[in-house]
């Protein structure tokens, strides 16, 4: 007797999440003496895919694979499935005796004669398979057993019980709970389970990597690990639905194959049962009380007894505590809706609306679905519901409610207003710029005079800014809408307040005092009084250099009230007001909440704003790896959502880190990209931040003359122009560059202006530290300079700003060394060096080392490192990093994670005596030469 090993799946046959199932099937085929295995499972679970993988692996191993699949249209054709299996063996029929050969030939339709007895055919088929097995092992694979014809099923049942000890194996698949002619009693079986959560997610990410997170989450929940559903459900969605820019249907639509496998069971139920299932599906709570009341409201004779048929068929079950109806699989609900007519769906929605008077949101939605003709009452309910939904942060659902309200609006003015509101929410919150443009056009068609409304103007300005439009056009459009609107300058009008916050943003972007006059004029007209944030943000973000102490105290009060705020727009607006005064730490927790909400499908623009605030805070706190990660996340969000106007935010923060670390080529490239985009559009604030990055990179390269030219293009030496916000963040670079390029008069003038004309030092301890350091740089008396440096370094919580602190210590050490106070210079220079090395600020670290050497001190930079040799893998990683590859690229090449690469580099640097990858090439060369 010969033992046939089940085939082992190879790499090409691997299935996502099915490694265990394939191993299990193989083990069962190998381990059971019958040589037979039956696979079962729900429709779409992947039985056919497992059979395909098993067959492919068997063929690779030299096994002869004979396949058949039942088909509904051939279910009445005798021996049709057996024909599929035995046809490839036609060439060896001559090995059979005459009686067996004749039986097979007639049964398969190759010859004429009286129909052979079933048992004769069974024995002849077995003999033919044995003859084939003489040439090598044989695997019989039969799919869709329920559709195999009666005659073939009888033969397969006969074979399945007589393969013990043969070189033939038999594996077949059938849907769970579906009858067939095949007698499976007593045969070994394996039920194919749904994919586990991780495997299901992997499958979706493999085929649909661009699905928005909330859509992905909904898909995974609905499919419940069914691979066919995971692959078909996304295809049934529109592009904007897949990107979470359009609301998903309450019940996801089925694809063609899913429809065919799930709808059949629903279609066979009694009409009264299908009616109750439709009510339960559209209600989606499982509440039996609601279901019974809605059934009565329909006026039909159905009661809950009609659910028995669905329970008996295994489609639903009733949970006892709490008593509610549960569908066995969410896809059954999709099939229920797909099988219902549109009039039946409307009637079910109407019945549910009638019994949900105490649930206004749900009632409004059901009424919206049930109503065909314009109805202002229903439209008003939907509009109110949209506001509640938006307050919870679900902008996509709010847009859907507003557009449905517009559809049901009898008056053109109301229709236009609601469409404009939907366009505003789309453009403002989720980046649905294309659909926002279409909605605005619909609003203009509905009411040509509505184009000047605040919501229309806000949406239009978003479209201008995120296309090729310029800031002046956007500013003019929004100012016109504010000045000409019919809002009466009511401080309680949300559309007006949103418009003014947007105007504030435009004014800041323009960095031009002339832009602010219409803003202040509009804010002054607000009644009964303007919201404090509009006034405070204009000073602390628009013109921070001149913000007084009273304004900063008012900002502290506003921030204190934000920690429990749930309004995403207000959280970001308060964070924006906190940027230049360095108060972002106070909104860090709520900013992270917005990021988490954004990752889960919340408002994209607020996600972007929160990321920007976290980046700025992390940069100043020295958390630079986090800055790079969050900046990349922000860039992806901007590109995917269409918010191109926000790209420069994250180019700026990446530029700050790369310049500070000495990767000046990257920093200059990022800054140049910012300028190329922003300058033609008149967005001077973006240009100023780009010049800041350029200047920082110039200083890292030791080109102080270039740095001076960059920063004086933001604010001339000796001047802090009004409403040039970024001037308060580059004054130290200006003074340092002026001093290093023998422009002492300009440096003195700038420090004088800093002290006499601004409150920059009062904005934050970090800026106070830099202000004292800048004054120390221009002070001629060494003793006075020393006192100023000491005062600077004594700033409260100075250690919270490591890069700033290290730069000031470096400046202090340089001054002491030049004053020949060599012993005194060691401490600040060494402390600066340690911080620069920890931050991987290679250029600044080297500058500190040079100063230490000039002071006659040995810099703590062991060129030989620790003396510990690099391992083979460490050497390979070091060489790849030195060649310019990123951690991610190295990880892909070596088949390890990027975090593992980072951990290795962390160990490599001290072995080589360096602080960052910038010095890797030289360190490796020294090792080779040594």
C-alpha cells in the first residue's frame, strides 16, 4: 500500500490569513486513513480559494489534479460533474477491462448503449482512478457540491469511502447548511472559518490601500471576516464614499456575487417575514418593541410570529437579554434591502418614523428617506439634525443630511441656503472640494442671488486657496460677503463668526497690515460684543510682537477653558492663537484628541491643524523624530484631501528639523518648494517661514551672510513691522548673523527695537531667553554680557527648549572663549555639545567641538568611538545609511522593520564616536584606514 502525502502549499499559493487552514487541511488529508476531506463554510468564506491553493500546490509537487465544480444549470444533467473529473483520463481508458471501459464511455457520453447500472459506473470510475494512480499520486477536487448532479454525487460518495490506502485523495467543498445529493455522513470534514480581524484588515489593505479609515472600519465590521465580502463591498461604493467624503449607505450594497449567494435565502422567505426583516434592517437597533410597533403602523397583518421562518433558516436569532433581534451576518441585511422594492423601503421608513417620535434624529432620517415630494417640515428636521451631527464631528453625515434637506426644500432660497451650508462643511471640514464646487453651483442655480452668502463665500474661498487662486482674490471675496451680508453683525451668528475666523487666517497669511483694516472694522461692529478669541488671536497670531500683557492674560483664560472643549474648530483656533506665545503645551492633549478623531475619519482640516500645532510644540521640545513622523502624516492628509494650501505647514516643520540636524540640502529644497508655491499666491507668511528654514540651514552651513539676507527679508534690521508675525521667531538668527558678519550696528539696532518697540520677550520664557541672549551678543562689555547670558539661562523651565537652550549656551561659550575665559567656557560648550549630539544636530555639535578645541579642551567626541567592533548586520546598516538610504529603505532591503534599523543606528553611533548619520561616512572611512 502506498501513502499519499497531501500537497504543501508553496509561496505562490499562499492566501491572506489562510496559512493555518491550509496546514490543517493538509494534516487532515495526510492523517485520516480515508483519504477524503470535506470542506464546509458560509458563502464567500474562501472554500474555493483554499481548493485552488491546494490544487496548485499538488500540481507543483507532481500530483495529477482532477477537478470538477457543480453548476446550477447542469444539476439535472446526469454525470456532468463526473465527466469533468474523468475526461482528462480518456487516454488511459484502455487499461480498464471491457465492461468497465464500456460503462465509463457510456456514462460520460463518449459512446452509445444502454445506461449502465450506477454501481457499475462507480466501480469503473474507481478502477480508472487506480489506473491513473499507477503513474503517480492523484488528487480529486470537487467544488460546489450542492450543485453536483445526482448521478455524479452518488459516484463521488462511493469513491470518497473507498480511497483508504490508495494513491488517490478526494477533497470537496460545500456551503454550510445547504442540502445536496452527496452523502457526507461519516466522512471527515473541516469547517472553514471567517478570517480573523488582523487577516481581514491585511486583505483589505492589500487590495484597497486607499480606503479612508472610517470606511475601512465599517467594511471590516460588515464583512465579519468574509473574504468575498471584503473584496466586493468596496467595489460597490463610489469613489467619494471610499474616501469618506460622501456618507455611506445605512446598509452597504452587495456586489453581484454576494447578491447571488445571500439573496437566494431571503428570496425564499414568506412575504410577511421579508417585511419584518426589512423593518428590522432599516431600524438597525434590534429593538423588538420598535419592530412590533412599526409593523402595526404599516397596517399589515404581520406580527413577530412571522420571524419564525427566518429564525428556522438561521438568518436571525432573538437574544433574550435584552430582547432584541440579531442578524446572523450583516450581509443578510444588505440582501434584505436589495430584495425590497423602493416603495417597500419607503413604506418601512415611514412606519419607523411614525413610532420614533421621541428619537428626533432617527425620525428625521427615516422621514427623509420616506418622503418624495418637497416638504419644508421634513427639510427643517433634517437641517436641525445636520447641526447636531456636525457638532459631534461627523461632517460627512452632516453633508448628507443637508443635501437631503435641500432636495426636500419647497423654496429656492432655502434650497440654496442648505446647499451652500453643505458646500461649506465639505470644503471646511473634509476637503471634499470637488463636491463642494458642485454644491455651490447647484446653490447658484437654485437662487442666483445666493452667491454672496457667507457660507457660499467661505466655501468659494476654500476652493480659491486650494487651487491656483491668490490670497488677494480670496480676501476680497470674503470681505465683500461679510460687509454685504444680511447678518446684522450678530455676534451669535455662527456663519458670520466662522467667516471672520477665516478672514483672520487670510490676514495672517498675507502678512500685510493693509489686509487687517476690514477685519477690525467688521469685528468692531459685532453686537452685543465680539467673541474674545477674535480679538486675542488677531494680536497673538496676527501681530504677536506687539501683543501686550493684558492680551496674553486673556489668552491664558481662553486656553484654560479649552481643555474640555469638544468643538474641533474652536480647539484649533485656540491652538493657533497660542502658536507664537509658545503656549501649545496647554492644548496638546486636546490636539491629540483631534488627531485621533482625524485618523478615525473626523474632520480633515482640524486633523491637519492639530498636527501642525503638535509639530511646532514637539520641535521646540526637541521631539524631532515625532515631528518628522507627524509632518509626513500631515503631508499625506493634505494630498489625499485636496488641502494643498496646508502643505507648506508640514514642509516648514520638516524643514526646521532637517536644518537643525544639518541636513541642509533637504532643508533648502523644502524651503524652496514653499516659496515657489506661496510667492505667486501672495501667501507671505509661508514665504517667511521658508526663509526661516533657509536661514537656519545657512547657519548650519556656516554661511551667516546668506542667513542675514534671508531673515532681513522677513523683518529689516532695527524693525518689527506690524502684522509680520514670524519676525518674532527669527530675531535671534538676525542678530547672530549680523554679529558674525560684522554688521554690529544692525545687530544693535535690532536688539534696541526688540526691547523698546515690542513685547517679544514677554510672549514666552523661550523668547525671553533668546532676547537676553541676543542682547548679550551685541553688548561690548564682557562682564555685562556674562550677566545677560546668566539671566537668559535662568529663564523658567529653560530645559523645556533644548535646542534653543543649547544654541544660547554655545553662544555663551563662544563669547567666553573669545574673551579668553577659557576655563569658564568649557561648561556651557560641553553642555551645548551634549544636547546637540542627543538631538543629532551634527553641524551645531561640530561647531561646539571646534570651540572646545580652540579653548584647549578635548572635545568629548571619541573619534575611535567606544572601541567595540560593529557586528556584521550593524556594519551593513551603517554602510547603507552612509550611502544616503532612509531607515525605511534600509528596512525594505534587509527585510527588517524601520524601528529595528533605528535601534541598530542608536547602538552604532557611540561605537563609531559620532552623533548622527551625517558623520557615518567619515567614521566608516576612518575605521577602514585604521
